[in-house]
C-alpha cells in the first residue's frame, strides 16, 4: 500500500476513535535505530505522553487529528502507524472495532446439556489417559478473570494493564468466560460445565487497548519461566489495516512465539464475508481458530457454519483459520455483576452462562494445546499448528475458507503429539 493510500485508510479508521481533537496511535519501527528517528519525528509534532512498546520497537501516544497527514510525511523509512483501538467496558464491543462482539443470537434460556460445557471430539478419551493440563499454565490476555470457584485456586499470576487493579477482577465478563473454557474445574456444576484443561493453572492479564495487548505479551515473555506459562490465549483481535509483517500486534505475537510460547488466537466475528480474519490471527504461525455450530452434539456430521465466524483468506492472502471448534451457545464461568451478567444470555446454576463467538472456540483449542504440551513438552508452535491441522476432522461439504483444516479432534491430536518428530517453522 502506498503512503498516500495508507494515510487515507488510517484517516478513515481514526475518525471512529478520535477523542476530542486527538487520535490514539501506535508507531513502530523496524529496529532500535529507526525507533530513535521515529521518536525525534514525533517530538517535533506532539507533546503528548509517549509510552514505550519495546517488544515492537514502538510507542503508544496521541496525535492531533490535524497532524495526521504531516505525521505520515515525517515517518522514517520502515516505520508504521496504526490506530490504538481502545476497549470499552461499558456495553458490547462492535465488530469493526475490537473484535469482542459476541454473536449471542440464541435467546434460549435452557440450561446446559451433558455436552454443553466442552464439546471437543475425543476429549473424554484424552482425560481418561491422564492428560488434564496439570503442570501447564495458560495466560489469558483479555478483560480480566473473576475468581470464580472453578478458577480461583489455580490463578497463579495476575497483572492489570487497564486500571492497575492488584487482584483478579473482570467488570466486562468476557475473560472469565474464556478462562473457564480453557481451564475451568467444573466443580460448581458437578463436572457438567468444565474446561478442556481442568487442572492447568491460569495467569490473568487484563488489557484495555491494542497497546496494552502488546505490553501484555511482553510481560508474559518476561514472566513465563517464573510462572510456568506455556500457552497464551487471545480471544480478541482487530480489523487489520496492513500485512502481518508491519502489524505491531502480529509482530508482538511472533515475538511471543519466538520466546517459546504457544499462542492461540481467535479468527474474529466478522463473518460471513470473505477476507475478514482479524489480526493477530493473520500471523502465519498463530494458531487461528474459527467457530462451528455443532448443534450440541459430538457427531460432526450435523455441524454447520456459523454466520459470524470470520472467513479467510487473511489480509496477506494466506489460508486462515487453521482449525475450528464449537462456538455456538457454549456455557462457561460467569463474572457476577459484569456486563455479561444480564438476562439476555442462558444461565445455569453455579455461576455459568452461555454465549457464542470465536472467543469461545479459541480457549477450547488453547486448553487442548496445554494437554498436548503436557503429553510432549518438546512440541513447538509449528509442531502444534501442524498436529491440530493434520488430526482435524475434514468437513466434506463446508467451505474451507471458513473452517480451515476442520474440527479439532482431541484424541487424534494426542496420538500425533506423542509420536511427533519436530519440524522447522515456516513463516
């Protein structure tokens, strides 16, 4: 995209998040030398506070909307600017802004069925073989985690980049639902609403913007050894405005992968149009997860496409999502008095509720990844991406652009993982 085209696209996007006369931005450079030039150019334009984002050789700041064009002209070679989209705790997120909008179109008030908690084919057989996530830790970068009874004893780490809260909290409720799907014990429901890795530990990383997400990934990298973090779940994303090589969130995700973490991200809820994969799910090595409607059964023959799940190809024309998991009317842990604690969603005793979205399918795959890493700790991101794709159920009549390699199958993935010979990553 030419500079003039990038400016026009940015200007359109910036109109939606302008606060007064200023726009929140992320600026990144190709290296530290470029970052120095970038800061000097920025200093000549703005006196706003600058927050460093060292993971991507970048900064987060504000720029006057009447200075945007001049900023683009002053950008050093190899530098990029993008909108720092905020998260809004009051009310639902929109699809175009932060892809946190849940496709909660099922208004049924019925409680969960036997398979309503987690519906991955073969998961019971994986549990029966002793793989429950024990010894693994999943970092949930999201709106927070409420210390629900199914989660609180296994929250081993917490940091809040949104408000600096010292104890786990979740005013929005999204992150709590996600955490329960990845690692809820099911204790308050006698096991009927249970996460995929019910003995894995959790680390809550609360964020309020894309810049916060980048800082969160940096923090996870720095603390992964102390807290034993092996898997990162990001059930969120943004509409990409540039390719993954120049996208700061995608680049931060790549840094986490390079540090040895396995990162699982949602495809987004921008379907059914093609080419709607969210960043950082556009990153080739990210395990990008779409959502399928399984009709509440383990038999994939009655599965259907969800309307909301984002379709490939990616911004760069790559095949995404990688795989799909159930994402329609999925029950998990409720954060009381949160934005999601409303009559619109089906509820169940013990503090559970159901919503829909790729945000729900993604932590199921993150939980499965924790099980596979428990079984074979040597597995890399590239290994796990390949295992999930190769072991997936291939839908004969569903659009590959929507379902990728198909539905994850826990037992078949485990069989591959136990005997896998690692292969080099190909970006």
